[in-house]
């Protein structure tokens, strides 16, 4: 059997009721997290643009928006909103944002077809699991080829999730994966100017996954060797590294790597997060910004081209979105503000002279022993005007597998995001109840999330 066929067998055989408790807990967190992020971003200009592009009507919900949409448009809007502020889940081995792709895809398809909550849980479980595992086959090679892993792995993973939720047979799920291989796309040139395309990637992948699954359901075929073939997925999207498919297939169905999915404490690039915590701790040691001559950070080589270079541009970011992927900026604003929330990534804040002056003191050296992408760590060595040196290290990302957020912290993030999006406690309670009913296995109904 080919890899796609083996994945099809796994996905078809998965039962929501038989999932380990830790896996079910992660799925619940993912639905809460994605839904909250959709509401938080509902008034953003990029979400308005995506919604305005919608041409369908139907039974699927764009969370936080009036009316019903067809599944493709709902998945596009929700996926874009969920990923748009870079506050969504992440998988540390990838990194990929699996929930922001798979949850919108499965929810849209489930509303479109009137599926049960058990079908939704099955779909999210299988889709997220495959997306996380796919990211481990050729670590860093997808980014090196100038593709965004969330976009690339998202399409086939969403296809698996939707096809599993629909109850398709293994052969049809394998075809969905094969079809999705030709729908996957997403380059990382947004890094040059902070433009909007990264935000689109999760929604576009979700949309592609639905299309691949529905095509396969109706008899359309895709190459069975899409993943391992001579002209296949990894040859195209990760050509610099020979694929190792063991992390994709080992103990599939018995060991759930999705249980280690991380939930971010800050709305910015994943690998910047431990550096922000370093900066906040440094500021608490009674150091003033004007006392700092330089801050040098030891970093993993694989993070440099996205979060550190070109260094002068990262030290003087052009807009709030670009700031999310600048470690110098994130360190500066974390030090000065003691936090890194939505308000730290506005057009006004990034142009603040004090922030820009402090960011200009931040540089990096590559640590050859850094274990990125298996682990995300942070480090700052600050040299002060009087010649003294202060050093702070964070061995792990807060919110990740080594230091996970509590259920209470994830729920608080959800409620904060709803408040930021303008919802009151009544609306928040309605959405919470709708999510709880889905996880309990009842028929999906998100009509109360429209506004």
C-alpha cells in the first residue's frame, strides 16, 4: 500500500469515542481557540476583504458574521481570520498551524452536510494528526524552498479531516490526499513587506481540503503515490532534504502527536514567543531601556531567514503585521510594555521612536547546538552602559509541550478574544455552549455565532 492509502485506512477507522482523553481535550481547545480568534479578527480589514470576495450562500457559518455561506467561502473566511493575527495554535516540530486549517475546513463541511459532533471530532483529530506528522518528514526543507508549511501541508491534511468526517472509505480518502497535492500552495514572500498573503494561507488550504474531499467523494481520482512518488509532494515542496516517512507513519492511530499542540500566549510569530518572555523578565530586573547598549540573542539557524533577516529591516519594521515576524521588534516591545498583545502590533506602535531605538540594539548569533525545530527556546545577553552584562534564557516556549497553558488560560484567551471582537458575555456563553455540544457528539449548530 502507498502512504496515502495507509493514511486513508487510519482516517476511516478512527472513532471519536475511542480517542484518548488527552487527544479529545486538545481538540476541544482547538475549537475554542479557533472560534475565539475568528471573533477577534472579524472587524479587521483583511477579513472584510475575504468576506467581500465570497460569492456563495448556504448553511455554513463565518463565525462573527451575518448570514450563511457555502462551505468553501466559510472555510476561507474562518481560516483566514483564525490565522490572521498569528495567535493560533502551533506544532513545535513543524512548525505548522494545524487547527487554523483543519477546524475551519471540518466545521464548514459539517454544517454544509448536517454532520454530528462525533463526525467533527473525528475529522479534526485525523486532519490535525496528519498535518503535524507531515511537517516532521523533512524538517525545515519546506521553508528553505520558500513555501509556507501551514499552507502546503494544510491542503492534504484538511482533505483527510473532511473526508474522514464525511465517512468516506479508505480509497476515497487516499484519492482526496492525491487531489490535494495539486491544490497545495503558498509562498513566503510576504516576509519582504508584511503583506496579507500569509493570513490567507490557512483559509485557502482549508478551502482546498474541502474541494479535494468532495471531488474524491464523487469519484475524482488523485495519484496514490502523491507523497512518496518521483514527482510527488515532498520532491516538489521540500527538495533539499530526503524525506523520512517514519515520523508520518510510526504508531499512527495509537500514538497521537496532536496532544502536544501548543497554544500561543502572544499574537505573533511562534519562535519569537520565548524571546518576548526573556525581554519581559529582563525589564523586571530594574534595567531601563536607555541603559542598554546591545542585546545579542543566540538563535537556531532555521529561524534566521524569517525572523532576523534582513536585520536592518527587522529592526525597523514597516507595519504591524511585519512586526509579528521580527524578533528585534518583539523583544523591544516586550521590554518596554511588559506584554505583547494586539495593541503592541498596531501601525502606531511600530513607529514609536523608543520602540524603534531599542529594536535597533538587538542582533543575533547562530547557536549550532540549538535544537530548533524540535524545541523553541529564547535567549538575550544585554550589555549595559556601565559595561555589565545581564543574561536571560528560556528553555522552552510557554504554551508548548514543556510548559503548556492550562485549560483556564486557554479559556481566558478565548473570552478575551471575544471581548476584543466586540461580543458581550451573553454571546460568549452561547458560543461556548455550541462548542460543548459539538464535542459531546450532538449535531453541529453554529447559527448563534453569526452576527
